[in-house]
């Protein structure tokens, strides 16, 4: 069974020879460069500079040697720009990270050093800041933070979508992946995260005081995503198996917004986009939604999503056995094999193995599971725990 067959069978809720494994195939299933550097040293793998593929979160590119070591089944096909707005495919240069480690970054990554040791970077009207000893950038001035009407949004926001240059980039990346037996997740950055554009506080305020503006904005954004997807599909064809959509819906204890607002404002445009993808491709569609989102899973299924990422097992009502029992026939669960808030960074290797056995054993029964931690592996995670997690996931009996 090839890796691609293994992943597609899992998505289709069919049995596999082992649990499919993901490390680094998406912007939410990756590994921070600091932890990746330590993991390479621990495993005595390649010693070259770590390449940063997401300068917003400082995620490392997972190299072929690492993929082979852990028998990873999925590859990424990232976009022409990372989430910070930094252009990819224009050459690499050396850059020193806040902890003193040297890395490779895009030639387009040019943050400005500040007198307090921090860095700032402005891209696309957004202002980002990396604290002096920070692990990733923070958005300090989103492009639409001051927008009070659709007229303001039209003036401040670029709705033009992908260019042909970006289409050519996708085509070259797809050609590079030809011949691989791994499944591929495509990235078109289809995010319905209003906080990314308005800021978290202002975005939440707008949902109460200017809800129609938010509905109209998401309608326009959905049309952009449809156009982007058409160009993407024409460029990559059947080289891609999955695409990802982003919309966090919960916090640790429950919905982050009143369920009625979620269902009125966010579910309709997401459903329209998923339907468009299904009508124009054979790709499976993954929703990334963190937190306690049990109440919304029937809505997620109704939207047509095939995959839910992650299963935030530490959040309220997100117990793996409950979710598998109630929704396992309708959704493939991607992630949730190990808690990234406590167990993975702070547990012992045996505690990690025990939790992986328990969670993966439940979620992988009768197919429908791809292993990954709950979210990106953060900085400071012991390499022994990462090894324990992936080693144990590969051993779980199906």
C-alpha cells in the first residue's frame, strides 16, 4: 500500500495497513524551527540550515530524510506566498532567529530590526511584530482594523486574488511532486478567519455592531476563493488530494462566538465554497477549526467537509471516543493523536506513548484518521517526545 493509497483509504473510512502519518503537510500540522533543529540533532540527520516555510509561525520545511525516517505519508503543496505575505520561490538567504540559530528564509523576508530587539514587518497593509525573544510574529495592525463599511473595505483590501504568476508557481510545484507516492495537501489560504483581517477584538465587535458588513465581506471573499481555486485546480490537476479551509470556531471551553452568529455569518459562505470545490474537483476538503467545537460538527458535516482538523482533545466535549462514535462515519479526523498543550511538551516519553495509543486506537478504528498532534509542534518540545509520538502511532494496531 502506497502512502497516497493509505491516506485516501483513511479519508474514505476504509481500513489501512497502518495509521497514516502527517508531519509538516499543512500550516497547522507542522513543527516550529527550534524544535525541528533539535529533532534533527537528536536523530543525527542532515546538518544544513533549517529552511523556514512559514515566517509567520516559523515552521520548518520537513526534509526528505525526516519524512523517510518517520515514514510520513503526506506532502505539502504550499502557495506562492506564506501567511505573512512573504513571497516564496525567489531564492533563499541566511537569517538569524531570535534564539541565535541560523536558518534559511525567503529573499523577500526583510523584517526591520527595532531598538528593543524586536522586528516589524509590513505586508499587504498588515503590520506584524516579532518580540525580542518571541517564537513567531504577532499581527499588531491588521489591514481592516479601522474599516467601518464596505466602502472602507473596498478601499483597503485587495480582492484581485491569484495572478497568473501564482498559477505558474503552483504548476511548477505540482510538477516537482510528480512521481511521489505520498498524498498531497494543497494550500490556497482559504481562510474565513475574520480576525486575520480585522484583528481579534475588532472582528468580534463587528459581529455585534456591523454584522451585515461582515456577511458582505465574507461573500466577496468567498468569490475570490472560488476564482483562486479555479486557477489552482487548472495548475495542479490531480497532483493534489486535499485542500484546507480555515475557521476557528471554539475556545477551550466552548464556542468562541454565539452559535447563532456562527451559523448565520460563517457557515453559508463556507458551504458555498466547499460545494464549489466538490463540483469542480475530486479533492477532499479539510476544515481546520480549533477548540471546543462539538456543537458545530453537524454544521461542518452539512457544509460538505470531509476532514476535521484537529481534535483538540484537551477542550471541553472533544473526547475522541465520543466524537468517533457520533461523527466517525461522516468525518475523517486529522490530528488529535497527542495533546500539544501539556503532554507533548511537558510529559515523559512513556506518557506520550500512552496517550498516542489511547487516542489513535480510538480514532483510527474502521479508518477515518490521519495521525498528527493537535496542532503545530511548538518550540521547546523535547525531541524524545516527538520520536515517541510518531514511533507509537506507527505501531498502533488497527
